[in-house]
């Protein structure tokens, strides 16, 4: 199965990968705060203990950026939000 995010997008994203529990926790927070209505969520394993959270859906990028400020690196690529640690 090919990655949904293009290789160009992956090269631009500069953060370290998140732990799986961090990715799930962030997703729960975003939904609980009604900052996103996800239509597709991917938690992709990048190394044995590191993941990348990718979300597609309805959201306001600026609101999410303020919410995750200093906790996660956020990138928007091809209609997906991609989260890594800063």
C-alpha cells in the first residue's frame, strides 16, 4: 500500500516522529475540543517506536496550529494535517 502523503510532503516535514500514545491522545483532544471532524485518520509507523499522525477532514488550520503550539510540528499537505513532534 502506498503512502497517502507524497514524498515531497514528507521531505518538508521537519519534526521527529511521535509515539503512538501521543498520536492517539492528540487525536482525542482535537475531537473533544471540536477542532476537527475527521473523515480519515492514519497513524503510520515510521520506525519501530515512532509514528506520524495524518488526518483528513474538516478543520480550521489556524485554530489547530494555536492548539498544538510548541507541542507538535504541524504541516498541511495535500488536504491532510500531518503531526510530528517539534
